[in-house]
C-alpha cells in the first residue's frame, strides 16, 4: 500500500491499542466493588483516598515511564516497544486480581500496569507525529481517541463482568485480553524512512523559530514551562473528574448505580472525541488559543456544578470536563511537535507528559481529601474553577507571535 494510504492503517491500529491502554479510565466503576471486597471479604477498612490511590499510582508511573522509555523508540522501533508495554500492562491487571490488600493493589496494578502503559503509550503517538507532518494534531488526536473512548467500552464491560465473576475475576479477564490484543495490533507499526514527507506537502516541520530542539534545549525555553503548567492543570481537572465521576453522581445528585456506570461510558465518548477535535483546533487556531478555550470550558463547567448541582448540570459538566481532558492529551503532544520539532520528540514529549503524572496524583487525592474533610465532593469544583482561571493566564504565553 502507498505510504499516504497505509499510514492511516497505523492510525486505526494505534486507536485500538489505546483502547486497551485507556481502560484505567473506567476506574470509578471499580471503586465501589473494591471497597466492598476489601471490607467484607478481607476485613480491611478503606477510605475514599485509599481506594483512589491505585488509580493515581497507575497514572503516575504511566507518566514516569514515558520519558524513560522514549529514547529507546528510535533504537528498537515502535513495534517492539508496544509489545513490551502491552504485555506488562496485561500482567499488571492479572497480578492485581490476586491482591490481598490495598497496598498490594498499589504495586501490582499501579506500579506494574502503569509502567506498561507508559512504555507502550508513546509509540503510536510518535508514529502518528512522524507519519502526518501535514495533519499532526488531527492524527495524534485520532490515535489518542482510543484512550479516551476506552471507558465507554471497558466501564460497561467491567460493570457486566463484575456481576458475573466478581471484581478480581474482572481484573484477570481484562489482563489476558489486553496482552493478546496489544501484541497483535503492534505488528504493523514502524516509523517512516528518514526524510519522508507526504506527496504534495511542502510545509515546515514546525511553525516557530525554535524547530527541532533536543530535550536540553527545550527545557531552557519559556514555552516549555507554560505548556507544562497548562497541561498539568488540564489533566488535574480532568483526572479528578474521571476518578470521582460515579461517586459524585451518586452522592451529590442522587444518580442510581446502574445509570452511573452507563454515564461513565457516555462521558468517555466526550473524552475520546475531545482528542481529534482539540487536535484539529491546535492545527487551525494554534495551541495558545486552543488552551484558552479549554480552560474557559473547564472553569465554566466547574462553576456550574458547584453552584447548581443537579442531574442535567452534572451530566453536562462532566461531559465537558472529560472532553477537555481528552483535548489536552491531543493539545500537548501536537504542541510539543509544533514548538520543538520531532528530532528528539519521544524524550521531549516524555518530559512534558510528566505534567499528566503530576495531575494524576494531585487530582484524585485532592478530591479524596475534600471528601474526607467535608463529607462531600461538592467542594472539589470551586477549587477546579480557580485552577482553570490560573491556567487561562498561563495559556497566553503559548500564543505564537
């Protein structure tokens, strides 16, 4: 197949791989069953913050592994990296099914599974960035759509499997499925030849005066810090919303458990859809303007839910928050390539991706702390609104001259 056509196959393969890797976003469906499992079956009392911690640990090690493994992408190629990460991800889920304490869940699910996702995640993204210099933001957004859309399938599948096999049986089934799928889907992946560009494309590799910087040069620019801070705030708000989506629906606006599970899948549509949408906007209206738009949406959604809690507002606000998180997972990688080029892209984006890990730790833990102190998740949303206002200010430093 001609490269101009064949490169689209890799986009859809990458989307399917991310569908497996993004299953962590269905975590809120596991919160209740895991709490019950540890309390009733093992006699271990757990708090809201403790049961959210495996989610945070998973995402933190996901972020840590990105810059550590990025430099090996050019050495071993995306195929081998995806296979290694996919196997480790599946093992994390399988081993977690044998956890006899929350601490073991931190290690088996959070550490092992998170490292696996961190190893595999960057390869399809880097491949899309190199195969699509003409539509980089849109292509990266499409690859990442699978990660955001994952919860639409995995949340509902998990809810169904939990009723059949229990929460630990569901962990085991997910693990085996993820190993098989990621290994098979990784087989076609490779980078384009050095110097390859699509037919008819004559644009530059990036659109600013600082093209093709290496990691050391990137971290000396002000734009790096602005992008990192914006990414952190966008991820903190979104991952907080993802980790508490079902509990907020139940406790704040009184949604029944079954509907809460369905809504997690519904929100995942926005998380997935936000990636190609915001990726395309990054291409068209530049990263700075796209970042401003995202923070306006995050702040507006948080204020609405904080001031007018109700079922319709909850659904509307969480759809926006999930969508904006998806958006940032396209804005940041596309902006990295746009601002700093692709010569050292895996390592450069790996360092920027640490903002995601920081948001993964801070977001759910802030939510859990507020819940423990106030007895409600309602106080979370004014905090997010304030952070969005700060992000709005920082986003102006991303605008291109």
